[in-house]
């Protein structure tokens, strides 16, 4: 028994070691599987915070989308109301002088008389108020009045520019310019504002528009027109390559100034185009003789 006792003790100690080791492993497994309380609280707070941020981001996205929709709607309204705003501006300008002034009464009378003359196929202007008239040019010399009127009618209709137009016609038949007359001066100003966005090339005619000015002013414009006409006819240039700067009294070929006409209708030609001088002088003198009665 004495001999076997150590063996029994060794076995017993061995079992105790195994049991102790097993208990230690179990404790480590429990520590890995179960997180501490402070970590669980941190995790909960972080999850709540992230959820809150996600909600705020969603709100911002909704706000951006709403702003985008409002901007698109505003753009559509701006386009739709542009003409209305211009009409209101015109009406306000008319109201500044008071209601039913003598000028407005005259305008109504002219409008009524014009409606009576609508059956006139030529629509030749015998007289009128220069302040209410716009002269339209760009036509060749001696163009039939009917052709000029048809071109201007097409331009007004396609450009939505016929508002408060009383007459469309010419001063003579044949003619080189047409004339558009409006009910009021403010209506004429409204026409010029809309003209900035209009297509002025109609029936292969590049239209230009000016007030119906005095004879001296028309002399200057006529001289510019005669220079352009002869440059095209004699030098065989295209209409698009010869331009008139009406404001400054210049004629240009492909952007280069080649002629100048002063306010007193004095003509100066560049050396490169002196070959058209005789034709220009003769054409201008003939026009002055024709208009001598004025």
C-alpha cells in the first residue's frame, strides 16, 4: 500500500490539475463572449449618434431637392411671365402722363381711321406722327410695296412683335424702306426692346430698324445705303460681307472700315474702293433730285 500510495497521489494531483485547467479555460471563454458593460453603453451611444446623423443627412438631401424643384419652377415662371412684365412696363409708362391725354385721344382716333383703311392693298402712308413710326430697311431699290409689306408682316408675326401696331406700309410704291406705326411711343420703345432677341433676317432680307427721322438724317442713311449697294453691284461682294455701322456712319467690308458718311452727308471713300465713287455720287445726286420737294 505504501508503494502504491504515491501513485494514487500522483493520479489524484493530476486530476486536480486537469480540473483546474478546465475551469480556467471556461473563464477565458466567458470573458471573450460577453463584452463589458461600458463597451455596450458606448456601442449603444454610437449607434444612436449615427442614426441621428443619417436622419440629418436625409433632411439635407430633401432640402436640396426641394430647392432644385423651386429653382426649376422659377425659371419656367420667368419665361412665361417675361412678356407680361414688359406689357406692364409699357402700361406704366403710358400712365405717367395721365389718363386720356390729348396724345392718347389722337392715338385712338388714328387707330380708328387705320381700321377703316385696312382694305387699302398698298397701305401707302400719306402722313403720320414721326414719333410713332419705325422705318424698316434692308430692301433693294424700287422694291414693290406689296413685297416690303409682306416681309414686314412675316417678321412681326413670327417674332410675336405685332403688339399695338397700327399700320404696316411704305411711303411710296415702289420703295426701298417700309414703315411700322404704333399706337403710342411707349409701344414703339417696347418693340425696340423685343427687337434685341429677334431674328432680323426674313425672306433673305437683313432688316434694320430706325426711327422715322428728319430729311437730313435720312440723307446720311441714304448715302450709306448707296455705298453698300454699289459695293455689292460693282465689286461683286456678297451682302453679308458688306456691313453698315448706322450709329457711327461707317461702311465695312469683312470688318474693315472702307467708307465714312458724316452727319452732313459728306461721303469719304477709302482708296481701295474709289472705283465705285462715280456710281455712288451719281446715285446720291439722283436721290436728292427725287427728294428735292422735301
